[in-house]
C-alpha cells in the first residue's frame, strides 16, 4: 500500500515537471517568435544561396570554357581553368551563405586562412601539384591529344587538372600522373613537331655485298610515298658487330604516319633482302678447339 502511494506521488511530480517544462518551452517560443522566424528565414536564405549560387557558378565556369573554346584554346588548358574558376567562385558563394546565417565573414576568412596555412603545411605535396599545374598551363610543354612520355608513363594527354594530368595509354588505360611528377621529370613530347625520324638498325651477313645491300635498302625506302624527300633518308654502315654488319636506316615521315610506316617499311626491308639473297644472320659464336699433345 505504501509503495503504491509513493509511486503515485512520484508520477505526479514527474507529470508536473514535464508540464512545467512544456509550458516553459512554449513561453520561450512565444517570447522569441521573431528571433526564431529570423533564424528560419536566414537558414532558408543560406540554403537558397548555396543552391542558386552553385548553379550560377557552374554557368559561369561553363561560359568561360565556351569562350575559351571559341578562341581555339587547348582543351587541356580549358579544363584546368574551368576547374579553377569553379572552385574559386564556389568558395565565394559558401562565404556568402555563412554570412547570411549571421556568421562574421571576416572571422570566417581568418579561420579559412589559418586552416589553409595548416592544411598547406600538411599537404605540401598537393600544393606543389597545384603550382606545377599552373606552370604546365603557363609554359604548355604539351597540349590535349599529344602523345607524351612523362613520369615514366607514355600516353595521349586527355586533360590537365588542378592536381594531376590524365593520360590514356595506347591500350586504353587511364593513368593519373601528379602534376609535380610531370614538372619534376623529363617530358618527351612525340607529337610536338610535324615530322619524326624512324630509326632502324639492320644487320646483314659479313658475306653480303655492302654496296648492293645499301642499294636495296635505298630502293625500299624511296618506294614508300609516305617517306619524305626532305630531309633525305640516311642509310649507311654504322657498326661491324660480332655477328653482322649493321646498317642504319633513318627515313623521315609525317608524325601521324610514324607507326604505319614503321611497321610497313620494316616488313618490306625483310622481304626485299630475302629476294636479293642477302642474309640476316643469327647471333653466332665460333668455338676453336685446340688438341693438346701429350
């Protein structure tokens, strides 16, 4: 009986406290309606600023890219500037949204600056990649579509982004090379010039007629219409190797024809040498045995 009365008393007290809390909260809401309404308006405004601002940022960034394309600027540079403009404008929109919430933007900028310094120290590699990206865009050692070798990787340049350069290899693999590695290593651009030289080393037998061999090689090279007349091909003996006499064959071709001519001409040289009975020897070694007298 005593426990039942005690439970009722506790329940009554709890109900009274809950009622008092609800009434207190209701009174506070009633007293601060204008303040809550202002916060709600500011929150909605901040969300709208972010939403509409993001749309405007995309529109401006895409507009910049469109103007650059009309000026025939390289696609890789356009991609870099597009990303840069978009990120910078979005930071401005974010600061405006925070300001609408009543946050002091000066304090935000100071905090962002301090955070940026701390992050910069922690992410020195990323910042160096960004700086390297700016240098790539400024000096343009390659452009979109060029076939290059950078950082030990060869492929066609797909795009230059803020922190990395995207390559597509001949077997259609995507390779992401940090911009710092691009600037910090040798860059070989196979597409920069309009012409390229093909380099062959053709080994023939020591028994071969060298004059005839040179005439055959010259005939094969000059028969291909894709081989340029100027500069003229270079053909000559370059080395007396262990198993063969080596000729260099160095024709010049248009850059776009390089690989097609490379394969076709190599096959034609082999076939023509076979027709003329000019041997291409295998590596060999002469072994002399001396009989020792007992």
